[in-house]
């Protein structure tokens, strides 16, 4: 059973310089208990997609143009704002990239944790406080009953991200969306945070969407991966297939830019030449063609569609 | 995520235009700033050409009729001595604008000197000098202007020295910040290692680097000074008759406004319009030169 | 924190000493005094006066005497108001100025903050343009223009408010608005700017993602940070209110300390002028300390040692 179903979602930004097609016809689903990886460079629309259907983008300039998003059978795009608000932070939680700026510096950790519970459940303040402390213990914060009184700036980056995770899990969400949860952290503590998310996921049986620009991050954690480029899905496959038989040239390029321990000396780490396109004026045909090493004639003329190739879905004229 | 939309904008800006062209572009798009600029141009020209364009002489009285409401001969009416109000506003404007500009220059000189000395010497001296600025900031410095005016005599030169002498605080902070950041710049350190005096390097680079903030802050100081001059004139401590300024005209007008309301309405509107324009231009310049600065 | 406050309070003493010294010598260096009236006084009387006020002593003796009195919080006798001490005059007139300033600042804060919040919530809407237009006008409309304008409209034309005086609540309305208008405008602009700055922060998106009610987001998550610029501005605002009261008290004939100061400046009433300056310096330094403390309460990242 799919907990989240996104069909043909289009979300554009209406800026002074024209329409930026940040999310352009994106479809995917998340099964119950599954971890989905969403991979792409910055500006690929990998975060915006999720912010869009949760109503977290400022409008204007952002506008959902068309599409369908169902969460547990409920239509997110056509429900009233109040019902959507009641889902956020409750059934669907988010963790953001930078714990430095994502926690309110003016409020204590206690306030920020407790309000998350009190907004969605009708329990006493004491119970909310207890649950908050338990939440901190769960994510491995030592001396939780003391730390809960601190302000964000008094905690280290890793601690702050643990607080963010605790905050996201307070109401036992069905779906956790983790937007680059480790990018802003030191390499040494990245693994710990990822492991924590994975353990809690297994413990609570929730579904997770893990958004990252780094394929290396998702490798061990995800069941399935979608690769996004310039607001569109380029490839969708199981994690195993993505890593072993990548189809899309962009996926291959991404894989080559991941440092690997088994890389032999002569095998240089490759970076993808060029920059992601300007989404106000996307390239004609396949949006990846200006950077594509395997470009063929029709790439700049015809837009490829996402089609099934074996066990995968890929949007490329080569298949 | 609004930052995404913002990123697209910055990418576009960085693509073609240079910084200055970009600033000009932004200024041109700012209708309020352009409006302010045109009003200021008109007022400045009128003040410069006052002796030519004034319809009457400054002292000329129309005693037969006494104070007249606006009419064909006197478009803004006449004052209680039968003097043409439009002429008096033109002459008053010369004084008000002159005080504004000159006092701003005085404040600029003091601020630049003080700020660059503090920034250049650094360390303890800098600490003490800036602490002094902090303290003066919190004091009612108009009181000191009033004392200066009372003891040094109420003439116009003392006026703009006194006003300039209390307006330099912000300027000194700006300049100090610039000097401090310049001191850390690589080319300054490099020059030093090559035996060039640090001071001369900093001076050479200070002016071009600090130009933007200096211009912006000066445009915002002029209205403050004009306002303060009017304030002093209102209290009888500013410009003295027979000279006149907008503040003095407003004061005179306010005393008889029950009978001759135009005597306060015209000079007050002109003053408000000038201040409004200067504020528009100042804000516009700040937005144009420093788009990242907070809008308020 | 308490150590910090004590340190700040102690550090005002040298500041006040410097202010007292500078004002004392600026005033005394220039010839002319409170008793140079139009007609020359008989020499005997002048001598008595000089003796009474110690003008016959050398300047440094007078200075030391003044500082000694100051240490006992005695600002000396007024030169112009015979038989009244400066302390007495201040004690009598300051409450009026305080009342005026208090209401003006309260008026400015309440209306400024509300207008600023509304503008920021409806960013770039008609509401925003309306309030910000009004604010720009307010900043460009000095009190000595606004005051007479209000008198013209409400006292003389509509005849609903008294022209001047300070004896009842209706008397207070126009002076308070005249004094507060410019600060209302500044506070509105600062609130709007501060709120807009915060609204675009990541942690507001987090608050939305947590499903908080819009009201909680504005009142709890945005306002606290958004009002910081306003708090910073309050220091200069106190100074501005004090200065502004000079004009407003003159316009509306309010019997406050500001009017006394102007009178004594014009009369060269040395002790009164110095007393007022020192008194207001103390008040303002104290208010700035309060502002700094409030700032630490609002922003947990700022700590004073």
C-alpha cells in the first residue's frame, strides 16, 4: 500500500524574470514502511517538490499548477489549509538541512518541542514536557532533562540536528521527509545521524523520504531511489539497480562523482561538466542534453518521457 | 523556499551587468527616488537662482494691503508685514539648504577623521574612542547644540558648526568599520611587507571603498540637519531675523495661523516635501548601492 | 548579569563627571551671565549677588564647589528663579515631561508595532503601501509643523480639543500625538523590516512544517526576533522624545522641564541648564541600560558579562 502518491505535479515560481518551472510533471510514490531516496544537484527540484505539496512554499511567487497528491488516500492539494496544517508535524514531519538556522534561536528547545506536541494533541503541559524529554533521550541526547532548557546556540551542530529529529518524531509521524539531514554536519557525525534516522524508522515503522545531493549518503539506507534533474524525474529504480545498472547518463555521472573506497588509482573521480540549467528558460528537448556525454540527435528536439525499462523507469532517448 | 527564487534572480544579475550599472538600473526603477530627485533638482535650482526668479525683493513690503491670502500678484500670499511669501520661502530655502549641506560637510570631516583615527590605531584607543561615541549617542545632544548656540552667539556659522558637531557619530562608525576591514585586506598586508607605509595604502583605498556609504549617509544627514535647524529656529535659537529659513517662516506662521493659515501651510509643505524627497533619494541610493541591506 | 548592571551603573559616574566638566567650562568661558540685564544693577547689589553665588571666587574654585555639591546630588540654586533650587524645579516640572514622554512613546510603540506587523503580514499589498506611505510622511513631518497643524484642525476649526495647557486628558491628546508621531513612523518601519527579515528565515519554515497555527508563528516565532530592531531603536528614541518635548512643550504651553530648559538657556541660567543636562543624561543612560537588559531577555544569544 502506498502512503504517498504524487501524480504529474507541476509547481512553478512566477518571478519578475519569468516563470521558473521548478517542479515539472513529477510523479512518484512511497510505500508504507519504505525509504525513498530523492537525489539530485541543488536546484533540481528535489526539495521544492515536497515543500510544494505540503504548502510550505511562499505563494506568490510559488504556485502549484496542476497534479494530484494523495497521502493515505487524502487529497493534499485540494484540502483546506487548516486540515493540511493538522497533517504537518503530525502525520508528515520534516527535518531540514541546516540545524543552525532551522531551529528558532529566540526560543528554548523546550518551547519548540512542547509546542509541536501541544499543537496536535490535547494533553497537559506536564505530559508534553515528559514526552519532549523522552524524545530527546530517544535520539541519544545526554542529560536530556537539562539540555531541554538550552537555546539552540548552546548546542553543537550534531546535537541540534538530533533535536530536529526528535522534534520531527514527537507525534509519531507516518511519513518523515528528511531534506539533506547531514549536509551541514561534520563528516564524523554524519553517519551517526543517518543511522539514528534508520533505527527510528525501523522502530516506528514509518516511511521516509531522504532527500540528498549525495548518492553516497543514500546507498545503505534506501529501498528505492529517484533521480531528479532540472525539475523532472530522470530515473527511478531500486537502490540496487541504481548502483549496479544505472541507465540514465545523468545517474551514471552522479555515481562517478561519488568517492568510493574501491576506486582503483587510475579511476579518477569525475565531476559533471557544466551547470544545471536556468529553469526559467530550460533547454529544449531533454533538459540534460547540454551536459550529456551520450547525446544523440533527437535529444535537443524531443522531450523524453519516463518509461519502464526492465525493473526501472527512465526518461532518456537511449532506451 | 523563497531562497530558490532569490537564487535565480542573483544568478541573472551576476550574468551581465556590472555593479554600477546594476545600481543605476535599480535606482531608475525606483519611482519614489526619481520623484524625490526631480523635486530636489527643482528646489535646488530655485534656491540657486533665487535672486533672478524671485518675483519681489526680499524686504519689499506691500503695506497698503497688509497680509494677503494667495492671489495673482502673490501666489503664496504675503506675510503680516506685506512681504511676498513666495520670495521669502525662496530665500529661506537658500539658508535651510545651505545649513543642511554645510553642516553635513562639517559632520563628514569630523566623522571621517575620528573614524579613521580610531580604526587605524585600533586596539585600546579604538575601544575608548568608540565607547565615547556610544555614550554620546545616548545623550540628548540637541541640548548641547542649544548650549553652544546660546553661549557662542546665534549666528549662522555657529549654527552649522554646532549642528555638524553632533552629527558625525554614525559617519565615524561607518568609516572606522571600513578602515578596520581594509587593514585586514591582503593587498594592505602585502604592501606592508614590501615596505610601503600602511597608512598611505589605507588612505588611498579608503575613499573609493567608503564612497558608497558616505554618499548614502550624507543624503540622510542633510534632512536631519535641516530638521534640526528648523527645530532651533522654532525655539528662537536658530537663524535670526532679518535672515530667514523655513523653520523661522513656519514659526512666524504658526503664531498667526488662526488668521493667516497660508503663512504656515506653504513653508511647512515645502519643508515636508524637501525632507520627503531627501528621504526617498537616500533610501533609493541605499537600496541601489547595497541591495542586501535591510530595507528599513 | 547583576555584576554587569553594577559595572554599567558605576561606569556612568565618570561619564557624568566629564559631561559636568565640559558643560561647566563651555558655559563659563564665554563672557556674559544671568545678571547682565538691560539696565545695569547698582554695584552694591551686584556685589551681593556675586558673593551669594560665589562669582567672586576663581573659576576652578567655583568648579570644585559645583562638583562637591553634585556629589551630594545637589544641583545648586537657580540663578534666574530666585529662592528656588534646581532640584526643586526639576522635581516639579519633570513629572509633567515624563507623563508627556511616556504616553507619546506608548502611543508610538502600540500603533507603530501594530502598523508594522500588519504591513509585514500583507507585504506589498495596499495595506502595506498605505501604512508605509503614512510612515514616510510621519518621518518628514516635524513636530513643529504637525503641532500647529493639529491645533489648526482640531482646536480652531472643529473646536473639539483645547489649544494648549496640561490640565486634563483632552489637553494631553494633541501634545502626545505631536511628540509620538515621528516615533510611530520609525517604529512601524523598523517592525516591518524586522518581521520581514525573520519571516524569510529557515526556522519559520520549520514552524510551518510543524503545523503550528499561523497566529503562533507570528506571535511566538516571528515577533520576538522581529522586534529586536525596535528595541535597539528605543535608546535613541528616548533621547529623541526628550529633545522633542522641548518643542512640543513650547507649542502647547506644557509646564514641563523642556520649557524650563529653553527659558533658562535663553536667560543663561547656568545651574539650571547644567542641572537639566545632567539630569537628562542620567535618565537616558539609565534607559539605555534598561534597553540593553530587555535585549538580552529577547535574544538569548546575547549575553553581557
